[in-house]
């Protein structure tokens, strides 16, 4: 079983008041099988019930410091995000998982 955990935004779990205009996302994987590695991810973000970013499928093993590249974020905006991951073991068996929601709140970006 593949599990996504320890979702962070700007190295923090569910931060309030981030001033990063394009925050970075990170996550970790856990599997009950050995030799499993991530082969792709897809991040989606929403605010106020509307999707504001979809990374689309990215073929990559990277799971640290993935930069938000969606619509410009506003002061005090609350954003929910999640990641879907495909991982593969050494024998080529693939498995997919979807994370729980993580969130962050923007700080004041301008005076």
C-alpha cells in the first residue's frame, strides 16, 4: 500500500501567513513494498471551492520544493492542495495514491 504523508508548504505543515508568492510544496512516500520510487506526480490547488492550479501529470521522482505555478495568490487567501502520485517498484509494478488535503494561508503581500 502506497501512502503520501508529511505534506508541507514552504517547509511547514499547514502554515498561516506565508509571504511566498509562489510557495513550494513537499511530501513523503511510504510503501509496504521495498524498492518503491515515485515516477510521477500531479498537484491540484483550490481556493474558495474553485481550482486555481493543476500541475498536470509531471513525470518526475521529485517530491521536494515543487513550486506553485498557478494564478497569482492574494493576501490572506486560503488554499487547499493535494498531490496524486504514481510509484513503481523494481519489478515494474505501479501503484497510485492520493494525499489528504493540505492547506496554507497567504500573509499580507502588500502594505
